[in-house]
C-alpha cells in the first residue's frame, strides 16, 4: 500500500501478516474482525509474546514463528 508500518503481527491460525495497531491501517486487528482468528504473534522483530483478541490478554509464546532475518521496510 506504500504506507509506513511500525511492527508486524502474524496470525497464529493461518499465517496472515498484518501491521500493528500503532500503524495507520491496523491490518492485524482487521484480520481478526474479518476471520475470527483469535491469536497474533509479535513478528517483526520476533518479540516472544502473543495477543488474544477474544480475551484481550497478552500471552507468552515460547514457540515463536521462525524467521530467516529481518523483514525489509520499503519507505
């Protein structure tokens, strides 16, 4: 879309990657509202935590989704 994002979140159900709520478009939260997939993970950088939209709580995620390096930012 060409807009800036601060951090990325990955859906633990399907792997969709969206931007965080501090980013302009809040794609991760929009994905939850569209699909009902309840848990996201702090993905860029790997942050070791998750968020459950249903219960509105932070959760520890010891089994983080692996990455091969930092995700490039194009802006």
